[in-house]
C-alpha cells in the first residue's frame, strides 16, 4: 500500500536521487571506473561491480587495499570532473517536464555524488536545480543510511511522512524507507525490495508524482505497479 502523508492539507515534498533516476549516467560511470581501474591495473568489471554498491572510500578498501585511499580518491575525482566537462549526458524522458512543474521549494536532490558535478550535468541537460541539494559532502553517512533523506527533509522543513522519494537503486530505496518516507522506484525492469510503487521508467511516473505533490491520489497508470 502507498504510505499516506501525515495530516490533511499538508504540503507534499518530492526527493529525487540523481544518477539513474533523473540523469542517465551509466555509460559515464562505467567509463570513469574502467579508466580508474586501468590506472591501478585492476579488473575493471570487478571494480565497477563493487563501486555500484559502495561509496568510493569503501570501494578502494575492497579493490585496492594496498593503495593510499586519498590518492585513489584524487584520481577518481580528476576523472569524474573531466567527465562532467566533456562527457555526453542525457536526462531521462519526462525529467524536464516533471522538475519544471514542481514548486522549486517542494523538491530536492539527494545524491551520493557531489553538488558541483550535479550542477554541471544539469546545466548540460537543461534541468533546473532546486533550492536543496544534499550531496556526498553534506552527510557523514551515505545511502542506505536514512541520514541523506532526513537531512533533505529537515532543510526543506518537511516531515518525513509528507515526503516521496524517487529512486532507482536498492541502497537509495532502503535509505528512503529507513527515513520513514514513501518510496517509488523507477527505471528498472523489476521492483527493488520495499518500494511502495514501481514504474518501469521515469516517464511512466510523471503523472503520479505530480499528483502526489499536489495532494491527489492517482490511480496507477499503465506501466506502473503497486507493491503490496
């Protein structure tokens, strides 16, 4: 069942993950990690597999324990910053329509990346940036900890029960659930454990996200599924 916001007439808030949810950056991430792995003569596929489910410092500890983690991070940051400047990015279908339709003060970005990279990608894809961006530098604990989403809610003055999280990754889904928020999954062929609703694409979720934000109770459109 879909979690209900606490209190009639309460303002609704929407909190978005970025990579994989609003921005299609899979090829960019894979290339960055492959280039990084080659510098350290590591198996690129294994490095990327670990990187998908851990934060960078945790990744280094697993795949390159004999190397200085700060040196590893500096190399990764160099590659990622260069990719933001020169890489090819696209926003998922529906992202621009959705974000431009939301009240700027009623949505936020909650990302494991860094704000300057998010702003660079958004500038290149024409997406608006909200007032609140919680990035990797803003929190001591990343997803799946509830801290990132709770911090975003606090910065907006929102109660967790009035927040909708839009995610594509299992760690982000768990972060939103642990924060006590409604969580919808997008852009994956199957639902992540725990999501209240699942949509095969962001485009399929646009109508319902806007309805949630405006206080409506939309019926599931074709292509979406409630997760009991």
